[in-house]
C-alpha cells in the first residue's frame, strides 16, 4: 500500500489529488492518504465512498487524518451504472 502525504495543502487540493490517484489504481489495490484538515479529510472520505469504486475508512490521531482506500471496481464501470 502506498501512502500519499497531502498534509499542509489547502482544500480542495488534497481531495483532487486523492481522486486522481484513486483513478490510477487497479481493482484490489490499496492506498492511504494523509491529511491535516478535518473538513477536507471527511469530505474526501465521503466522496470516495459515494463513488462506489472504492471503500474508504478514516482514522484520526494527533490531528492527522488517515484515509485508507481499497479500489473495488474500475472507474468506467461505476460511471455506466449510475
């Protein structure tokens, strides 16, 4: 699993970067995104889960938010079934 450090960036930049990275993952691949903005982290977490192409979980420790993601279907398949 690759960890992408998005701390220190203003929202919505971390969300955009996370979504671009998610689009490049293969089905079954995992990634972890680190953020220090609670608003941006929870927005990213909710949006990823709402896409139905990945499952995300979020944990916070010492004001660092870890969003763990596993891709469950391709981006193109999700767009065809909306």
